[in-house]
C-alpha cells in the first residue's frame, strides 16, 4: 500500500470515529436534558412537600398536641 492509500484509510477511520463521537455526544446531551427536567420536577415536588409540612406545623403549633403534654402520672 502506498502513502496515498494509507492516508485515505487513516482519514476514513478518523471520520468514522468522529461520526461515532458526534452520535454519542448527541445521545449524552439528550440524556442530560431529560435528567435536568426530572431534577426540576423533583425539586418542585420537594418544595411543595416542604410547604405542606410547614403549614401543618404552623397550624398545629397554636394547639397543644397530646404528644406535647406530659403523661398523666407526672
């Protein structure tokens, strides 16, 4: 094989590698995009749950809950 054929083969192999890497990069970007959306949804659910817990605590803090009262034998 001459030098021109060797260079053509090498260029062809590099183009194949480059195409494969471009495909993988697109796949990774898609995965990151979907994961970011899932994290955003989970953060929103977490905030809503925190707000519910805080509102429950605020509404029950005015009333003395039976768990806060000392047992009758004291």
